[in-house]
C-alpha cells in the first residue's frame, strides 16, 4: 500500500521527508558528518555541532511518537538507514531527516511500548553513542535536546488523550523499561513534576548550546543564560 500523502505532509511539518532523496545530504561517515555539521551550523567546536544536530533530530523522534499515538505505526529502521539533509528555512541553516516508507511498520496500541523502546534505544541511544566516539559531550545534554521536544508533544495531547498520555509517561519514567540503558532520562529530567508543570517551567539541567551559534538566541529556559 502506498504511504499516505496526508501523512507525508504532516511529517514535513516535523522536518521529516518521506521517499525523497536529500538535496544536500550529510555524509554517512559519522566522523566526517560531524565536520560537515560543524561547517553548516557555523559551530565553533564539535560539541556545539553535535548538540545542534540532536536539537534537529528531536523533531524526528517526536514525529515517531506522534505516529505511534495517532497512526498506529512508526519507522522501524536503524539510525544508519536514515539520511540527513541540509536545508535553509526561516533564515536559518537547519537539518531534516529523510526516511524510506518501506520501513513503516503498523502496530497495535498494545504493542506500542516495544516500538517506543526501539526508538529510544536503536534510533537515539545508539546514535548518541556513535557521535560520542568522536566528540566529548554529556549524554544528558543530548537527551535533554531530544526529550524537550517529546515532552512538548505529550503535553499538547494530554487534554485530548489523558489516559494514553498517563500510561506512556508512566512507562517512560520507569528505568526498567529503558534497559540496557541504565536510567530513564525522562525521570532524570522531570523527576516528580507533572507533565504540565514540567513544560511550563525551567526544566533543563544543561544548556543545549544554541546560544553558541551565531544566528540563534539564548533559549527562554536556559539554565546558564550568561
């Protein structure tokens, strides 16, 4: 069955492009990719470049959770099977994720936690580990880049789907569900805060480093604005 044109349009709003080759692709070699991201973002060092990348990649991760929640499916591919494109939007040098629709897997709501684990481990944790082979940067910074976007997604649907959000958040807060990772980074980020409180107050413990880029401002809730 062809992948829905409506879904392709919806994913484009998350900077996710389906079944189209990138025009200015980043190289697939991870070490070279870091150099290219650094040049594209005008970052002063590799750490800022990688943090910038994961702020952009967070849109793909939150789009995956949106697909699970609202369309009973997700892209079940490794991070190596994704492609990343350089795009210039809204006056900024940005990135978008390209994915093949053949990777789209339909699931039942009862099986969604397996899909969530796949996204967190295979598509996020392993990608973070790959970059950290070459770049010294805290995994907490990169996870906060990812989870800030994900928590906003859940906050946006909480009033419409309170039970679903409560179940998913309970799962995400339990470190046992993150194995073989040693901790729940959601628990580490929000602790005992409610979702509503978490997204309406300073939440991050580390700086995403956007303020180090020449064309980006300091974030509203930056823990170290100076």
